[in-house]
C-alpha cells in the first residue's frame, strides 16, 4: 500500500506542475492559433471537423497532446475546442464559454492529463530502478515525448478546427498501437544490449509508419497551410516542454521521497 501511495503522490505533484506549465504555454502558443482557425471554421466554408474529430488523439491531447483532449494526447496535446459547426444553433452541444471559463476547463484538463501521464511514467520507470534525479527524469521525459507525441504526430499531426479527419475509431487504434510500439522499441534499445533485440526495436518503431495512419477522404480545408504549420510546431514544442518538466519534477520529488532508499517500495511517506 505504501508503494501505491508514493506513486500516486509523486504523480499528483508532477502532473499538477507540468499541467499548469503546459496551460501557461498554450495560452500564448496554441490558443491564439485555435481562435484564428475558428474564424475560418465559421466563415471560410470548406470541410469542417465533426465533433468526434475534435476529440481525436493527436497529440495532448494532450494529445499529440497530452493535448488530450486526446488530441492532446496529450495529443495530449493542445486541447482542441469541442464546439463544431452545426446546422442549427439549438443542435449544438454544451461548450464552455470563451474567456475564463474555457481557459479554466483547459487548465483542469491539462492537470488531469498530466497526472495520468505521470502515473504511467513513475510506474514504468520503477521497473527499471526508478528515476533517481532530475537529470534522469529529463531522459525519461524525452522518451515519453517520443512515444506519446513525436511518433504519433508523424502520422497524425495536431489538427485545427475545420480540418478534415479520418474515422475517429481508426485514428485511436493507430495512435494507441504507435505509442505502444514506440515505447516498447525505446525500452528494448535502452535496456537490452543485443543486436537481434535492437533490430526488433527498430522494427517496432518503424512498423506503424509503414502501415500508415488513417487519412481523410479529402484534404480540402479552409485553414491556411501556414496556420496549420504554426500550430503543429507550437503543439510539438509545448508538449516537449511538458514532458521535460514532468520527468524532471518526478525525479526531484522521488529523490526527496526515497531519501537513502533505493526504491519507492523501501521508502516511507
């Protein structure tokens, strides 16, 4: 029970800090771009996102974003606004109002996502001996960024409102398979020193991209290509910072938690 309590405590602190940091960066880096895209969504015509596509994994979300909002997961990633164009106003579902309410919900979503990713990071790292300090945490954070943001983002880049997207279920399956395969491949490269396993690791990392991510029937959109490019860069950089902060905080908190103990199982709260 002590081990479980320690894992949850460390994950809660790290997820809180990383989630707040991500929300602050998104306020300046991604939200203005989303607002611009919503203008095109409402006035530009073209093929728009449906509500299912707006909740798809990318990134945060976060989701590629822990933008997850699963597009966050993480896409996780930058949370994509849930509201989509509807034929009649009365058919639109509830969505937080612009301004403080919308930002507050985004902050809460980022914190919850951060805690979830931190739980995964702490639990997995304990099988490898644990994260001893912030430097090790940074490397673990880079691995998390590669598995949850970078690799899926190569096939499913973060999407703005009004952009076409493939079937949600297919994207979720491909995203999950890519994350699992990339994480397994990185683990084999880092902890198994043999040529056959290294080849297997490379095959696991490359396989999802050979299969290819599901794509929409048409790529026509009212969103300018330059705006989408800015958004992809912004989401990728904010998620990189998120994972670095998450790993570093896990290393710092865990180091103070364990003291002279070698693992969380031997430490005390």
